[in-house]
C-alpha cells in the first residue's frame, strides 16, 4: 500500500510517495508563494502529484493523499479555518479541490500532528501506546497519539499544546493570551531571552557567538554557556525550567510513555534533553509514584511531516 | 445487563446495583474507617455486595463490579499505588482480593474518572463525543471521556487534571509542585483565599456569613458578594479568573465539546458558571475561530461515582 504524504511549509511544499512501512519512494517539491491564491498553489501541487504518480508506475495500490497544514481546519468539511502564515487560505475547501483534481481521497492533518503520527508509528515512539510529541520551533505545537491514533478533539481542533498558560499574566502569546507555554518554550521565545540577556550584558560571549553565527538562533545560548558565559547559563537554565514545567504538566495530563521533542531547539539533543530529564526527575512528574516518562529527540527529522500525513492511511 | 458500582469515600463506601441504562436498582453503604487495614474494609464490602446480590434476584445478568478509588492504582495488576486519604491502602491488590471474595470480575477506576464516565454516558454530556469533567472539591480532579471511553494514559495514570501548573512558582500544591490548577481552583483554595480576605478585612461581611454558616465553605464569598461586599467580590473574581484560565488551557489541549463541572464549588451553579462562560468567551478559548465549548454543571450529583464505576461494563 502506498500513500502520498505532503507537508505544506512557509517557503516550500514538500511531498513524497510513501510505503505503508514508512519508507519514502519518490520525493517532489515546489516553491511556496504565500500571497498566491490557494486555488493556484494547490492547482500546481495537484499537477505535481499527478505527474509523480504517472511517472512512477507503482505495483502497490495508491490509496490516497495526506496533507499536513500549518494551521487549523474543519476536518469534517475540509475547509481551512486559519493558517496564520497563509493569510489567503482561510475559507478554502482544500479537500474538495484536491479530490477533484487528483481523483484520490484526501485527508488533512495539522502539520505538528502529522509529525507526531510519524514519530509514533515509525520513529522513536513506535514501541509505545501513548506518545506525546512537542515541536519547539517558531511556535510550540504538538500532538498526542493514543494507540497509534491521533487525538483530534471536537472538529479536529484539539491538542493545541503550545497554548497552555503556565504563567498567569505572563509573556504575551501570539494567540492573544498571556503566559502560554509557547511564549517560553518556542525557539522564538528562547531567541527573545537571548536578545534580552545580550542587551543587559554587553560583555557577554553571546554577542561574539551571534556574530560568529551571523544572527541569533536557538544554538547561541547553548554555545555561549559551553564557553562558560554566565548570562547564557541563566538563559539556558530558565529555558529548561519553563520547558520542563510545561512537559511536567503534560505528564500529569496525558501520562504518556514517551515525550518526543522536535524542532529547532530540540536539535540541541542530549545537551538540552539531559537537563530536562534531570529537572523532571527532581520534580517527580508532579505526583508521587507516577510511572516515569521517557524524553527523547525526534528521529525522522524533516521527513516526519510527510510520513505522518501519508500514515493517515496506514 | 446489571453491574455493581461502588464509590469509596473518606467517610463511607457507597454502592448500588445499576442497570445498563444508568438507572439505580438497589443501594448499599457502609461506614469507612480509614485506619483499618484494606483487607478488613474490603472484606466487609464484599460481604455487603454478596448480600445485596443474593437478596435481590435480578433477571438480568450481573456482569461485574466497578469500584471508584480516591487515588491511583496500576490498572494492569489491580494494586493500589497511592490513596492520599487512605494511608494503609497502598500496595493492596484490591482487584484480586475482591474477585476472590465476590466471584465477579472487578474493574477499578479513579473516582474522579468514574464521575466523568457517568456524566459522559448518562448525564449532561451524553450527547457529546469529547466530554471533559472537572471536579472542584477538596482537590481538583477530572477526566476526559473520548467517544464514551475514558482516557487512561500509561498504566491508567493519566488525566491528573488538577496538577497542571498555571502559575509558575505559585501557591504550593499538595503534589509537591508550585502553582497547580488545584492550588487555585479547588474548594480548599477558595476557602484559603476567603480566610485571607477575612484576615485583611476585619469589617468585611465575610465574617458575618462565616458566623451564620458555622464555618468557612465555598458558599461564603458568593453569599457575601451578593450582599455587596468588596473583599468577597475580589475573592470571587480571582477565583473565576484562575478557574477560567485553567479551563481555557483544557479547551486548547483537548478541545472538548463540553466541560462538566462538579464538586462543592460547582454547586454555586449558574452564578459561578455564567461568569466563567463570560470570561472564557472574552478570551475566545485562546485561539481565534475555535469552536465554542459548552460549560455545564454536572447533573448526576453524588450518584455519579457509582454509576460511572458500573458503567465500565456498559
């Protein structure tokens, strides 16, 4: 069995034909112009899908298209509700449009959810029944996969895991609330804290490293801390605390077997993860005698979105 | 089909034989001595169950016993992990013990979860697929019922919904963390705030009402506020804010169709609920264009625990 998996990103749309064991057969991609009308962009995408399927005569059956959307949609009708970075897409019935053009069944999924499904079925979470995935990127997204099924919520709009307030009246969040997990644990938040530390500490090594890397990104405070910088240490420690407290909340709420971290900040790997593990163990998951939760980095990288979207059929 | 539903409380154990439409046939109860060994208490309970079943010759099949436990347990083995108010119960294999004495299959459930199941199957949530129940009592408990199935988490230890930090480094919580939802939204927390307001405001009507009622309980600030007391108004407004923010978190995390509130504070009914609804609408569930979440009071009252425990079989 084969499905098409597509990941809609801010600068490109990437897709692949994928076997039901999670292996990628053929990749395709096209640039993304976010100001174009969705009919035009998705029209082009459909041509690319049709071409890929025509060029590669698969022996196995192609069962459908799964597409990961960076936003929310009504999973009963297929209409996009809101894609913050694709302003023209709201109201567009993507499912109907694609089904008409490709003559294949189309399933939609939130992009963070797609990655969660991929890691739960084919990645580091494949041995477990309760897999929580948290993406630490521009925002904080996530998904909970229960017995290999994504938790959806009413109209498919559940598990907006970045938008849990962890500090009442705290930092402003893009969602309109104050103090959300995303406002502390995203790469954007980490960069904001790095910037603030730089402003406060003109002699910090942070300045030097930003210069070396050509700009601020999630690596900066970790690199500066390794070289013994005190301001960076404070940034990292605070980040670990907020991230860990949010994850502890999710341990109590979902009691997953494993939390899989992905996205820019998670690329820090065990240097970050070991601290998070230590913090979380100290706090014993907020409840005595609760079963331990494994914290791991995602393993499927940039393919996770595509694989997870295709895996809606597997 | 008939099942036995049992609710283990701090002062008594209450049970009933219950039909699979949720109706109660025969009730039974016994006092609870929390310092007795569990073998003794559960031994007595089993005799009571056997007697009830013998005295009432049911035409329908009695399929098993469901028992709601005020704590955590391993739902694979049946061993109690921790019941904060029943110190001698930890380590006791309740399932095995009861199955041997009653010759019926025994299923265990957390007591807050049992109430959630009952409301989702037979109460105010029966029309909905995603039902979140939050109990505002001595602590804050809850459960999420997805398509009539309780979410369990690893080893049945998920959905400890009171232990989500909403104010980092905030009020100390019984669980060991600081700033949990429970530390602000429980009846205990409300009483603490009432007490503090009384200490700060010696002329507040709160003193008079506590005197009238013979002590502090969740009704006090609401009654004082109705009579125009400013200190009480502040207590109520703060409570509504913390409760609503916690519920908004759960809207984003689970996107339920309905949140059902139960427990002492929820008895305030629409006087509390309307404020919570207003606060939550103003904050638009933290995400633009998210489907509205209905907020309602539980309807099954003290029977919810029994009905939900029995409903593990329905």
